[in-house]
C-alpha cells in the first residue's frame, strides 16, 4: 500500500510540475504505474484508482515522448492494433440480441439524469457503444477504445466529477459501463489474447480452497467492481440500475455466462 501511495503522489507531482529535464524519475513512475494499474482490479473499489493510473501512464509517456526521451514501451502509441484485431473480432459470433436490447434500454433510461457535460458525454458514448453492438462488435470495440481515450484526457476537475462516489449519476454510468464490458467479454478477451500473442487461453492450476481464483483475471476484477458499484446506488436510484444488477447476478451464478473464459 505504501508503494501505491508513493506512485499516486508521483503522478500528482508530474501533473503539477511537468518536469523539463530528462531524468529516471519519469521512467520509474511509468513502470510503477503499469505495475499498479492492473493490481487495482483486485480491489473492489479500485476502479477510480485504475483510471487514475491509466491517466498517469499516458501523461508521463507523453512528457517522455515530447522531451525525446528514449522510450521502452514502443507500442504505447501504436495505432495498428485495431486493424490487426478487426478480422478476429468480426469472426466472433454476434452477441445475443436480447442482451444488447436490455443494455440499450437501460442506458437510455439514464438520459434524464445526465445534466453536467461530463455526464452527457459519458451517456452518449455508452449509448453509442451499446447501439453499435446491434450491427458490429468491432465498431462497438472502437467506441469502447474511444471512451477510454475520452476519460484519460479529461481535465482534472472533470475527471474528479466522473469518479465522485457522491455523484449517483456517475455511479450509474460506471455500473453500466462495467456491465457493458461484461456482455462484450468475447470481444475484450480476443483483444487480450492477441496482445499476449496467445491463440487460446492456457489452463491455469486450480486455486486452493478459499483462494480467490478471480485475482488473475482483468475481467473478473471488473466484475468485482460491478458488485461494488451496484452497492453504491442509493434507494432513490435503484430503479435505474436493474440491468447492471441482473448482469451481476448472472455472473454470480456462472462466471462464463456472457462468454468469458476462465483464465
């Protein structure tokens, strides 16, 4: 935990100071961010931390790039991955129409709650993403990537609103985002496998009794976030969150319900 706090402080310092000289600090901070970003998935309330570290990774990388620092992570700015992924994603069976219809309907129900510009843009991206699933899983994946890019580049004040746990609208938007990612499991897992150059997931040893077998999986971690987010929705707003709760219930009964592979 002390290392996580140090990394967060390093990111905040980078945000505030924007160093002019080439030092090892930026490289160390970047490597630490990569390591800690994916540790956030083992924390049920780790979504905001995950998003913060993602923003830190890009900020530090951009500073290193603009200062002509020799860059270890050469593929961070690679835009070719979508083209490589396209034939694999387009070859997937379509996501069930009833699941997509439920997602679209539930997202549409959030529109009256979205007033602030951050909320309305978040809503628009989620609606575009779910609507795209009706026609093209690859187009939905492109919008998912666009949504990541959007919140990564938000100004600090707007990002803070996005992850504010007192903002019920943003909690609902977040629960829908994570729920959408669950029904898109075949798509996102195709990306993960291709990036790892693994044609199919490798079997893992069975966990010992009582061991959390979800810890090694990014998707399992996000399912953990979904449970946490659903609990944060207050009584007044629960009527807007029926679909994310339904997604959580299906995953509780069968983690592979939406096509996810146990990694």
